[in-house]
C-alpha cells in the first residue's frame, strides 16, 4: 500500500496493472494521496471496510471488475466515503441483461434487436424466431469475450458453450443480437461531473475502433460522424450515463450506420480504446477521470488527431518464444510523432501477459492510423517478434 500524508485527501484505488498505476499518478499530480489495493475475486465487504477504517479515504475508486457490487454497496452505505463507480453502475456492468433492459425498455435507447436465453434449447428457439445471422455472447463479459456468430442451426450449441465458458461470471445466460450492418463501432468517452449548477456531462471526440478475433485492437480519434449521428450519439450517452449516476469517465459503446446510432454497451471505467487520448487530448482519460472524481473542472480538448494499436503477448520464457519488444523500440520510435508503451497487461494472471501500445499523432486521423500501424509493425518486426 502507498503511504499517505496526514492532512491530505486520500483516494483508495482498487485495481492492478498499468491502468491503475496511470490513474494513481493522475490523482497524485492533483495533490491527493493514493492507497492502491490489488483486489482478488474473493475480497468481501468485511475485508474492504476494515481497510477503509485503517486508511480513512475520502474516495473509493474501483478499477477492478472483480470487486463485487455488494462490497461497494457496503462501503457506500457508511456515508463517509464516496464510491466510484456507483454500486448501481458496477452491478449493471456485470449484468448485460439488466443493462440492456435499462437502455431499451426504460430509457428507450435505440439498440439492435436482442433476446436472452438460459439454455441451448432457448437459444435454438430464439434463432428459429429471429433468423440468421445472430451474435451470441455472455451477459457478463469483456468486449468480444465468448462471442460468436451463429449462421445456421448447427452453430447454436457451439455458440452456447463458448458464451457460457467465456463470461466473467458463470451465469449460464446469454444474449443474442441481430447482426446490424454498421459503418463503424465508436467509443464515446463521456465525462460526468457535478458543480454548483448540478450534474453535467461532456464528451470527448468520438473514437472509432475495430478488433477481429485474435488480432490487436486499433482505435483512432476523431471518428467523423454526421451532425445528426453525433447529436444522437451524445444524447444516447448522456441518458445512459445520467441514469447510472456518479462522477468520472464512462466508455459508451455505439454502433453507427449513416445517421443512425445504436447503443451497444457502457463501461463505468477506463478502456483500452481510450488509450489514444494519451497523445490526442490535452487531458488523457486518466486525468479526466481523476478530475471528475475529485469534483474539479474538466475539458475534453483534442490537440491532435491520433491513433493507437494495442496488442497482448505472452511474456518471454512462457514457452511461446515471444521476444521482448525492447530491441525494436528504435525502429518503432523512428516513425514521426510516435510513442510506445510496454507494460504488464491489466488483466494478466501472475504477470503472464505484457501489452504493447503503439501511439501516433498526425494532422489527419488516416495518417495517424498509418503511423500507428507502422509503429506496431516495427515492434513485431524481425527483432521484436516471435
């Protein structure tokens, strides 16, 4: 744990990995003491409240999906610690069914047609009713985890097995969605703050992204949207974020086709797609999150179009033959306006994964994407590949 200085505000940060370390630095630069706690899935309310009694933080910020909503509720009910994200946000981020029903049924947000199933037979009945293709995924999972596309009846059972094995929680329940033909998938980082006039939301420029199974994540900012689509995106994001409540950065996932925008998901914590803000914005997603939690003013000014490619690889010595990227850094950083980050993956088990983040800026997002790809290619080159 980090030592605290008497008389200064303290944030207890629940999480591990580079993302939590970057967030801790953002708080510390604002003059706040940070106590970082690496949580485990079996950490319960009693252990957490005992640590709070010991460290007396003013804010509890969870950046760990393993922290249970019950533990956060127990802390929030004390009344002496502000909890972010709110227990409601945490619960819904682990309950895709509840989140989708909130968005579609209560808030009336546009979504792709969807159904839920609790068995192979139920999923088969959904497929027979809805038709093909269908996207099937766990109700509680990271983006892309346990996801597959069902094209014909014989795909139903394998899709069910993959979904229930791939979720964060063993809920034995899946969501099936009609495949929507879209132009681009977008993350709209939405910052919710509070001030003298009450709650307010502000938006970063849209971040376009894509990731195919087994391939690196590519994201770029800004993603151009029509004026109509941008207004719709902001309206959708504001409505879902205000419903969840609290303060901080929310990653609102949207599907865009022309002027049409569909809600897909919302994460009440920082995401890899937001790593592009390390170079593209005056304030990164980490700095925005810290400011919002502390109740300080924020701005979402973008200083340059940028792009990022995020890749996960095994650590050297695990039997895969993957080489350390350090020898390739000179070639990677020779690309104009480039940057590279190499660190342990946030979701690594026992440090078994490391992650490379290839960043670049340019006057145009297309050029920035090309530069980021060249940076990533250099890291994968003869001196930095398997």
